C-alpha cells in the first residue's frame, strides 16, 4: 500500500479512536507471543475447510436451472395488488408471503411482473468461507426485481415489501412447477426478518449419500435494484411507515429505523459483494480471518439471524472489510493494514469489538453524521448508508461486547491455552453462561400496544423487558447487580408454500442474568439523596416513578436521607428473582399468574442446602480458631516459643460440604485439624523415633497447660494415630485434641524441623538399603504435605474465598458431586478445591463464575476436557507464574510419564505456585490418589454430566447430575446408619474391651448402661467411623494394584459403598504370601497328585489358584459386624 | 462340585467351612494351606510346628486352637504366632534399636556387632516392650493372605494333623471356623461396631500409661546415647587394621550441629550466587552471547511448539470446533 494513498478513515467517536490505536498493538504483538496460537489457528483452518466440489455437489447446475426457470416466467402488466394476489394464489394454490399488516383489499397500488434484470450468487459460497461445522449451509442467490415494476415512492409504507412478496410469490409458483423433482421448496424469513421472506430450495438427494456431501439449501432472495429509492430519505431517523401507527398523529411521528435499514439492505447486496471481493483481492488473509471470525461467533451462539443476535459472519466480514479499506478521507491510512495475517486480523477484530459497545455509542465507519439518536446498536457504513448492525438488539450487542472482552483478556494472557477456549469450546450453553434463567410467557392477544417499527410486537415487548431489567439490575449508581442480561427470542422457522407464515401468539422469552457476585447479595439499595434543590427532587421523583411504592425514604448514618429499596430475600438468586418479579409486575403487569414467569437455576443450592449465612458460619469457625491460637500463644510455661499455628482442614478454609460444627450433637466432637510449629531449637533429639516420642510428651504438656489456664472450659486428650504404613515408629505418633466446652474442638500436631532434616538425610543416604530409603522419602512427602502444603493451601483457598463470593459454594457443590458418585475416598480434598479454583482463575472463554451452579458446571466441563495423561493442571495461585516454570512443570510431567508409562505411581499431575513438584496434592503415602482407573472414571462421569448438560439445556434438572449409578459395581456394601450412629459417640469409661462384659451389657437394661456414663463427655472422634473401618480394610487387603477389591465410597452420608474386583488379579501359580486370599482352581492346572506329601511327580504342572471372592466378602462381613448391613453381590 | 485338590506343592489344602453371617448369608469355604514348618534358619521347635499360609483376616489364637481341636482333638495345640505380629515387632524393635543412629552407624562402619549376651537381649526386649505405645485396636486383624506358625504338642501331632486334613477331603466334613456353634466368638473381642467403638476409646489412652511409655523410652534412649558416646570416644583413639583413626563427632571442640552446617551451606550458596550476579553482563561479549542464547532458545521453543502441534494433530478432534 502506498503511503500517499493510504488514508486514515475517520472513526465516528472517541472510543473508536482508542480502539484503532489498540488494534495495531494487538496485531503486531501477535507474532512474537502466540506462536502456538498461530500454528493452531492454521491447523483449525485446514480442519474446517470445506471441499466444495463434494460438499455442495450439483449446486451449479441447480442454480442454472433456477435461473432458467425464473427467466421463463411470463411478464404481466400492472394489476391491482389484491386482484393479482388472489389470481396467483388461486391458480397455483400457493400463498404470497405478505408481511404484516397484509395489504388491504382496497389498496389501489398495482403490481406487475417483469423478467428480472440480474441474477447473482452472493455470500459465503462465492467467497468460499463456509466451514464444515456450520449449523446449516446455504447458497444465496439474489434476484433483482426489475426497476420498471417499482416506483420511487415505494419506499413508503411497506409498499416495496408488498411488491417484493408478490414477486417472490410469482417466482415460487414457477419454481414449484419446474423444480418439483429437484427438491423441496419452502418460505422462510431472511435472518428472521419478517419484512423479507425468501424462498429456499432443499435439493433432493438421489441414491446413496456421498461421503462429505452436506445437506445444503439454496436461498432465493429477491432484492431491489440500486438507486431506485432516494437515499436521502432513508436515513435512520426517518419515519417511513405512517399507516402502521394508525391515525394518531403522535404515533406516526415515531421513526422507523429498522424498516429503513431493511429497505437499505435490500439494495446493498451488490455493493457489499463488490466490497468483499475487493478486499479479498487486496488482503490475502481476509478470507481466513473471516473463517476464524465465523468459528468464533458460532461457538458463542452469535449469528446473522435476529434470534441469534443479528451479528454473524456477514457482519463480521463487512466490518473487517471496512476496517481494512483505505478510505477517501484526508487523514492517515486505514485502521488495519492489509498485510496482516489471519490471526492478527482476528485479534484486531476482537480488540475492536471489545472496546466498542455498539449499543452505547453509535459507531460510524466513514464520514457521516447521524442525525438522530437511535435506540438500538449502530454500526453505520457511511458509503453505503446502511446500519450494518440493524438486526442487532441492545442485549445482543452487549453479549458481543462481553464475549469480545473475555476473548481479549484470554488473548492477553500469554500463559493460558489461548486456542481451545477461543475456537473449540462451545461457549453458549445456558447454564455455563447465566446464573439465573427466567422464562417469561408472552401472550400476543393480551398485548394491545401498537408496534411502531416492523420488528414485531414480541421484539418490542422484549426490548421493553430488557430496558426495565437493565435499569433495575444494571443501574450504575445503585451498583450493578448484574453483569449481563440476555434475552433469547424464539427462532422463526420455514413454512410451506401453501401456508401462511405462523401467527403464533404465545411465545416464551428466555431471560438470562449473569450476576455481579459482589453486588447481588445487597439487600438495601440506596437511591438518590432527598434534598431541597430542584435537581434532587427531580432525581427522587424519577426514582420513585421507576420503583413505585417499594421506594421509601430512610435516614442513614451521617444524616443523609435517601430513597431506599429494602429487599427481603437473602441469597443472590432469590434477591434477583424478587427484584425481577417486582419490577416486571410493576412495569409490564406480568407475573400475576403462576406460570407466567418461571425462574430456573437455584436447584443446585438446594442439593446441599447452601445458605447465604454459611459464609458467616465459616467465619465463625475461623474466629474460634484465632481465639484458640491466642489461648495457645498466651500459655506461660511453654518451653519453646510458638512460631505459627496453621489450620489445615477444609472447615477452616470455607471448603467443607457441611458447615463446621453442624454435627456436634449426634457424634462426639470432631476436632478441626491444625499444625503448630515452634522456634528453631537444638533441644530436639537427633533421632526420628525419639522426636516422635518427644512430641507426645510435648502434646501432653500443652494439653495440661491449657486445661490449667482455662479450668472448666477446656478438655484435652492425647490421641494416637492409627497408622496406615507399616513402620509405626518413624511417623507422627500422636495428636492433641482440645475441646472447648463452648463447642469448637481442635486437633494439634507438632511440626519439628529437625524431623524433616533427618528424613531428607535418610532418603538420600546411600549407605542404607533401597527399601528404607524409599520409606524415608514417602514419609518425607507426607511430612511436607502435612506441615507445608496444607497450611499454605488453606491460606490461599481462604484468600480466594474472600475474593470470589461464589468460590466456596462451588467447591462444596463439586465435593458433593464427587461424593455422590462415590469418588471422594479416592481424591484428596485439596485436589477438588484446586479444580474449582482453576475454573475461577482461568475461566476462559468466560469470566470467573458468579454463582455456584455455573461454577460447578464449568468445573465439570474442565474435568471432562482435561487430558491428564499428557497435561498437567497448573493452578497459578499467585497470578504471576513465569512461563519458564510452566514449561518446567510440563517437562516434569513428561519425565514422569517416561519413567512410569503405565501410571502406577503418578496419575494426576497438579502444580501450584507454592508447590511445583506436581504430586503433592495427588499422592498420599506414596500411592497415587486417585489411581489411573479411578481418574478415568472421573473423566467418564464428567463427560456424561456434560453431555446431559448440553442435551437438557435450560430444562436441566440439577439432581440428575448427582444420581449415582451403581450398576457398574461388582459388589455393594450397604452400611447400617443405625450402627454407625452408635459408633459415633463413645464415653471414656464404657467397657468395650472385655467380650463377655460386652455380651453381658447387651442383655442388661439400657438405663444401667446409661448411668455408667452419665455426666461424662463423649470422646472426640479420631476419624469418622466409616473412614476408620475402610482404612483398616485397605490396610489388610492392600491398596493400589495388588488389592483384590477397589472400594468406591462417597462422603459420610453415603451409606452404600461400591466395590469392584481387581481384574488384573487372575489365576496364578500358588506361592506363599500372594497378598490376598486365594482358593485352588477346581480342575485347573495339571494332574492331581496322589497320596500325601513327598509323592511328587517330576513332569507335573503347577496347581493354579484364584482369588477367593466369597471368602473375602465373608471376611469383610465378619469384620464389619453389624456396621455392614448387607453385602450385595451384583455380579459373580 | 468337583473335588478341590488336596495338596498344592508341599502344602496340604485345608478347606474351612465358614458359617453364614446375617449380612452375607452364604456358606463359604476358606482355604488354608498347611505344611511342616521349615524356616531357613532352623529352630528347636521346627519339628513340632506347622506353617500355615492364607490365614483368615480375623484369625486369633483361639480360632486356630478351636480349628486344631476339631481336627485332632483338644490338648495338641500349644500356641500360634502370626506373621504380621512378628514383622511388626521386628520393625518396632529395629526402629527403637536404630536410635541413636550415630552409634549404630559407627559400628556398622567398623563391621563390629555389639556383643549381646542372652541376658542383655532379654533385658532389652523388656525395655522395648515398656516403651511401646498401646495399640489402638482391641483386636488385631491379619493381613489378607498372610501366614502363621502353629506350635503343637509334639511331632506326632503334626503327623496327625496332616492325616486329618487328608481325611477331611474324603469325608467332605470341613471343620467350621470359630468352632462348632461359633463358640470362639464369645471369648474373643467382638468385631463390628463394638470394635470400632473400642478403637475410638483406645485411640485416647490413659495419660499416665502414655507418659510411662514415653518415660521408659527416654530412659532407654538416654542410656543408649551415652553408650554411643562411649563407643565414639573409644573409636576416636583406636586405629583400625589399616592404621586409620575414624573421625568422629565430639572431639575437642563442641560438635557442630546439623543446623549450623546447613546454614553455613546456605550462606555459601548465597555468596556464590551474588558473585555470579555481579559478573553477568560485565563484558560486552557476555551480553552478546546471552542474546544469542536467547534467540536459540526461541528457535528451539518454536520447534517444540511444532512438535506439540503434531502430537495434538494425532489426537483426533482437537481442531474441530465443538458442536
């Protein structure tokens, strides 16, 4: 491009200016940063490319046939419209698709038919920008209505559209006659615009459908010749439909921008075709950029159809072409250079759309001044005089703007995977987008308003709903409650030639609201201050007019008196529902009937009874913890100075499914776990065994000191760990449970830094044998997990729970999901929390979730898509992880996979800023949590859930996602809740050790039993009885690949435990210590030996054995006693 | 049902019929594998003991006593020792023994074993038992598929047992687990909820008992540490066969604690790093080389991206927009 001729196009508003400035920056940075993005985009372009020859086979001959058929239609002279219509309809038994209101019989304008002057094929078929994955493929053929049948004044009062419809009717009649064998003909509205009906032909497929052939259709679009109407009269502010408004002169004065723009668009087919062809020639990457745009828009549910938002591929292409055009202005050059690559152009477009909100400020490309303010979004092409965005609504403009903003922030985040969220992910599923969805029934019969423009009454009604809701929920002065309000209108469909277009009166409007989580919880809205000045009075009056009787005056601190709204609900969802119901009732008189306004989206909170007060309960637990910390720090006679007491349990990081202290009464106290560390000291003995013993003495002392300092308020117990590893003397041996009479209970473990040093030394010590070294390194990683990772993790989760209000409930829902599907015993709590966190920290292609339901669904989406075999989960908790560290983590994963390709030791790889080794959250006792099989099951379950979410759409029943399927399990263990309840509370003096006494106690009266423990406090629970039971079972049967049974269990409320026989333990040769109970295979193996021992034969084969399944189940039943109610064998 | 084999290798198969339990009402057969005990290191009692493999997880000595009584009559069974009990005891002893580590290491380095008189060994065992922490379970469970050694009254009983097992196969009258009518169940601690409750109780042992165990341990530990110090002292003055004197801790100057050593190391690393930092970009050629390296890195990363892309391409569907 020559610098002299390249001139900068004037952009009509200041925001546009800055947009252009940023465009260059966005585009030029493309090369160095997103290399992968560019390569991937190229790959995508290859993948979606359509093979036109096979996909649209036979389209050319069909087009020729249509052309011939239309050309053969006999012309006729002008007839009165009513007469001509009846004649045509009678003769060919078809209907003419007149727009509403239909021309009256008395109208005296005349219609004629003449041979069309011009045919042409336009659209993406010509420019070859169709893609495989499009919803529907259409080849657009425009037929120009000859100028002689039109008059200049036809632009008024729908006259042109009546003539157009008649023209279409004639064409339809002819094609029906000629092309009946070639395909099916029907009418439909062009992009859902009821002013412009068109004819579509769906070709019949003969014989076998060929591979790659698409179900395409040909759209026959009548259009106006250029320059037939006076352009100066067609500006956006003109009022061209006078009759429609009735006789009332006031109504007649309303401008009809939509009608005007439709009219302009009727003769713009050729100019735009020309524009696009020119741009294609000038800019090599233009087509590719258009394809990228098409994919991007399609994944966000945006399209040219009015129901899809009115911004589709065509609008994208035109906007991009206009930005690439060097205009004829005097200033500068075009905003975009034609030498940019496809991805750069795409990025530039996203950048432009993200800074340009079409509905807030009209955007003018070229030199033109808009004479009047229009209500809708404006993207004005000055040269052709068309508002390209005329089919858009305020909400679709907002949606486009928002998605562009989100994509821009993704493209600016160099560390995230930019490609997949931008192009691959389907981002328009209702429940992953909106926190609340409401269905509003619209009854056309009740609606007595007269439409002022030609978009239909439903549209105008929706627009009003949107305006009211926007003012109610997105008022900046009150503090935006909603980030976005979207309205989905029903789509128009095609109809038969012999029928009239559907005149359905009842429609359902879908309203989606995306919360601003910080503001939606507000129960008091402070409006304008009441004051003496006129301005203030007016403000208040306006406020009162809008809010009606809900608004009242209140005095606030600082003596300000304000208009105030008080809402009674508490949760964000209920608040939003309350406001919407109130304001829609007030302004639109809807919601009186039960089913008129239906709200969806709070089904998830009911599942685990999420309450808005839960946050305060969690905070209370935190507070109890800090007072406990203070009590410990205030102890006088401590031999070492306390450095830190850190909580490590989910209850103290807003992350437990149940709120803290909720089960106190039913079971013994459940202590909240913490670790305590002291100042460095040389007093620790230099031996791990001795350190563990010293800790016991230390714990005992802390307990005694606490009891002494707070007599009567505190009880303390030193508890012994029930170890899971074999060598009990090297690990932590004991903990201290401290129970406050006021309720809270805490469990303390001591951190000794020397222990770590000794373990490190042992794990590197070459002089000791491999087994002990391995053991030391397992203990070391347990140690680090307990004393470093968990405290840090707790801290960071707490921080994020404060930053994202929806984070804590999302974690709890996700944990509930894991639990319902009997997976939770295989996953660490912290892993689940990190998955939830990832959805908030890397939310692309959206923004961070603002409600638990959206959070859960996106987390499930993440789990279903996470390819953990080759990808690490990197949670950037500090927000500044350098890419070098990211690649180091990936390299580490690759190394692990090379060492352990079967994934026996390392399965899920999760790294955070504090912990980059990748295995700390997913390995316990040196065993991968979960194992590969369980991780695969998690992915499968998440995939199924996502499929359900996609298929059900808005009608999703939350409970369905949580219904476990038990048919996959070989064995089900039904636990007795009664027996477990009994286990939950134990008193110190109960005599349980002596079997005869226990047996005797059974026979004795209940009361005697009670009296022996009366007045005593129940012992704290070392762990939940189910956990104790199953960890003991795992200890005796082993874990991992050697265990005969793999148990699947959920949280404590899940009383059915599934189990699967390990398929890898087949028949094998007998030897001592096979690790589980085996029985001889009957008739298996070789000949049986005769006689007793010693009488062996040399050539004898070895006797095979197999797992004694019944024997094992019977053992479990015996060990479980009354705790296991029933062992159900589902499969032998 | 086809008859199950009577022997596998040198083991006789002993089927045990297990009475149904309410939650799993089936008649189940458990298979025990029995042979004469022949450990690698023979002991005095080998001839009158039997080696059992695959004992049920809920086995106790009483269970086995009842089992052998039903095979060969009462009075032949003397005692049983279970594999995991033995192993655990050994592991604990080893761990307690390993402290203090320093002395053990020194001795190992010198190829010397501490002299252990029988009496001393018994003393140690007693000491260790006192230092052992109480168990948290009222009744231990055996690891699935583990073994046990049963000591019988005499050699003849062993013969009789093996014969009885052969007879069991013929008569198809398998001995019942827990004795007829499950008489053992009333004499051993109950499993199930009582057992879990007891676990809860035993997890919080009596404070004094706990303190006693800890105290016993510290006395033992202190004594052994003293012993170790003495050994170390002795070694310091004693040249070995080659005439070398081992350098041991606790020489003239006070021993360096590991902590100090680590800190010193940290300081050294810091110092080296600082020095390194000061010297980067000091000369022009360094800068040029660095830039060159950076560029190479870029090229390398580009190649890597390509590779990654190829890998992605191989996984189908990565580049198809979701419908």
